[in-house]
């Protein structure tokens, strides 16, 4: 796995049921062989902020596309076109934000040094798989026993294992060095990275991956990494940011509560209250859940995502109107939070809505079609609204994308182009153009 980080020596010898779902709107494992994409705006913002710091100090100019998956194993890996996948297990097991940043820096190092391009044979095989274009169309929600979710299965676990590019040990050392140098540039200690390595080593040993087995890995053995990190940690002044750590701990507590992670030794104070609030809600105790959450909202009024959590908890208990009010407060600060827009869209009853308001509602939410392509719950709701508004070309569009065959992409795009030529609706033309480019 590419989350083991080290520093190379300078002598050149080494190179460096209802309530069970609350927060993450994604398809839960239907079996152990599936991983699902987590769509959580707060976590995406946080990880992208860490990536921004990494890119800035290393003058890395390319955009990185982030994906978070539900996977208890701590992991991170990159694949073509600057895509980076981070597992939920990595977030849960990272001792602090610095260790998580170091893992992200390791993966950016692979991109910076063009390791993917150097593994051209693997890339050619990978291109035939085309991970992102094969995101499953199945969607579901753990809120109820009925499907209703944002994302879908990102890939089978067997396929994901094939995406862990087997970089050479030399390339791993280059990426490891990149990570340690990044910590030094940011004046961050590598102490928590060693702690993360110890956690990973313990996990590996529990699965029978002893040092002799590790010698066959493309990564340096743990003992070597400890020695190199400790030998080359030169920082004396550390720029540890308590505000960033606070953000990370709230996110970590949320992930742990969702996944029923009981490893709470280092989940202290308000973060444990946050964890307990979520656990209470999942067990059906709405009163105590909200009581604890309200304490946190009063203590941390700047943390707008606590209001989103309150909205999610209320929504999971069926209080849709109340949850919508909290979601709207979050949208005032983060208007691009499409996951909230998605939930509000699905929860809004348009049956008795006046025609003018329905037109406004239709236009206001249409970009959800782009943000969540081929999501059948968005499409089916839009079909009903389009029928009420006599939008025949839109109905044709929704029916087309609802029935499109992923194996007949060229034919699908041709039909979309034909429809674009027939309609005079500028907004529909724009949506079709964007859909073709997905």
C-alpha cells in the first residue's frame, strides 16, 4: 500500500433499517467485495485544503481529482489523470492531520515524478478498465430500505486491488522522500507519521505480514522506514495548526461513529461528544443525540458543518422540513454543497406547487443532473416535473439518459446530439453539451 512513508538517506544509498445511516449519502457495502464512494462535502473541503498546502510548497500546478471510498483499510492511491483515492479507514486511523497530510504528499509525489507514466504497461491495461466511466448506476440509501443515494459503487474490491500500481521500490522511496520533504517545508513534525506506521505495522503483523514477507513488497520494510524517518527529521520548530487539527478530529469522529469504530482512546472531549451524538441517533435516541449536538453547536458556532449534521440527524428521523432549514443555513456559506442540494431536491414535495414556482424549482436544481449523472432518483423526479410543465424535449432527454447503455457510449452521444439540434431550449442545449463531455 502506498501509505507507508519514509525519508531517504542523503548519501545516495536510499532514495527517498431507518436510522442506521446518517451522514454519508452513498451505497453501503452490499458485500465485502464492494467499495462505495463517500460524498461528504466537509471532508472533501478539508482534504483539498491539505492538498493545496502540499501543492503550494512543491510548486505542483496540476489539479487533483479527489475521491473518498468506504474501506476500513487505511489506504490511498493514485491513478491516471491526477485522480487520488483516499479510504475512510485512513481518515479514521490517522493520529492527526499531519500524518494524513504526509500520506497525501506521498501520493502527490507519485504524480510529481510521473511514476504513473513510467508504468506505461500498467496504464494501458488500466485504460481498458476505465474506473470512473464504470461507476455503477445502482444507488441506495441506508436511511431506509429503499434506494435513494447520491453515489454508487466505485469498483469491486478485486478491481481496486489492481489499481494499486506496483511502483518499484525506488519509486516508492522517491515518493516517500517527497512526503518527508513536504513536512519539512511546512515545518511539521514526522512524529505522528511514525505513530501511523506503527498502527499499520500492527495491522500487517496481525494478518501474517511479517518482516520476511515485507521483503517481497515494493515498499521498504517498516524497520527501515522508522530508521530513515528518525534519522532525517531535522525540524526543530513545528507549525502544528490547532484549528486544522480541530477540523480533522470532528471529521474523524463522524467517520468513526458512522462505521461503529470503537477505538476511542484518543477521541477526547468534544469529539467524543460528537461521536456519541451520532451513535445515539443511530440507536434511535433522538433527544439525547440533539442535546449533545446542541452543546457542540453552542461551543463551536463557527463550525457550520455541525448544522449540517443536525439536519442529517433530523432527516434520518423523518423531520424533512426541519432538516431543510438547517441545510439552507449551510448553503449560505457553502452554496456549492451539491450533496445538500440533492437532499433538499428529493425531499421537496412539488405535487401542489404552483406552476411558476415549479418552473423556478426545475431551473434552480437542473445542475444536479451534471453533478450526479444518471442518478435515477433525480431523473425520475425531473421526468414527473417536466410532464407537468409540458417540456417534451426535456422528457426525451431524461428518458434517454435514464435508459442509456454504458456499453454504447457513441450511440448514446449521437442521440443526445440529435436532440440538441431539435430543441430551441438554450438551457437544455447546455446540459446536453455538458453531459456529452462527462
